[in-house]
């Protein structure tokens, strides 16, 4: 758990959760479900560890450089507003 204050509200209590993270780089994406985060229990600000973000980045580049395979592909419609 974090030992520091929330940058948004100053609270010191956090909840550990797992969420879906969307990584993007130059118009390409990787959806990373089950990403561990800490969420401020007062205001909801989400904190990611550097280790987790680096692991997602490594996975993204491994997949896009054909050195690894994704678990699945997802087709998403796009509509401009």
C-alpha cells in the first residue's frame, strides 16, 4: 500500500483494485484487463506502479513487433462526433 498522501485530496487511505487499462502508442492499442492499481478511498484518484506500467509497455511492443501473441483480438467501431 502507498505510504504517501493522495496528490488530489491529501487522503492517506487507498484501496487495492484491478481494472482494465488502455495503453496507446501512435494509434495502436493494447487493452490490459486485470491491471493492479491503488485508488484513493476518498476521491477515487487512481495510482499505477511504475513496474506495472513498464510491464504493459513491454507487452505492447512485444505484440506489435510479433515477438508475442495477444490473448485475443477485439474489433471496436469508431464514430467521430
